[in-house]
């Protein structure tokens, strides 16, 4: 199949949307866009798109950066981006066109 790999970067996990953490909100919107798989990675250190340095510290874990990667068809990714854009949370993303499939004897279910 062909589609897109979308990685969403949130520089601060403490943002809330409808009483959800930013990660839970992104995952909920992904489910609503019929995207069923995601990988969430908490980032130890990074520099955001404005050049600001972010690092996970014991007392500041709520401000730890996170990256959420999803793979789906282009229409599903488009729907998700539209919803996230209206959420009022500052997010940065990358999107790459890809080919994807499941492998193995039980790949189809």
C-alpha cells in the first residue's frame, strides 16, 4: 500500500486538550481518523523548530518532548492533520510518502 508516514513533535507534554494530555489527544484523533497504529517516543533531548533546547529533567518530565509516528493512507493523514491544526496546541510535524505492508503468516489478521 502507499500512503504517508507522519511524525508529530510536541515540545511539551503538559499541554491539555479536552482534559487529555497532548499525546492522548493525538492518539484519540488518530483513532477517529481510522488510523490504528502509532509509536510514541519520549525524547530525552532535542532542539525545537524555533531553536529552543528541550531536555527531560526529573522535576520537569511533564515538559519532556514527545514524537508520535503514524503510518496510514494519505486521506487518513490529511483528516488527522486537519483536526490537529484546529486543536490550538503548538505542534511540528514531518510527512513522508511511503510504501507499507504487513509481513508474516498472521499479517492479515
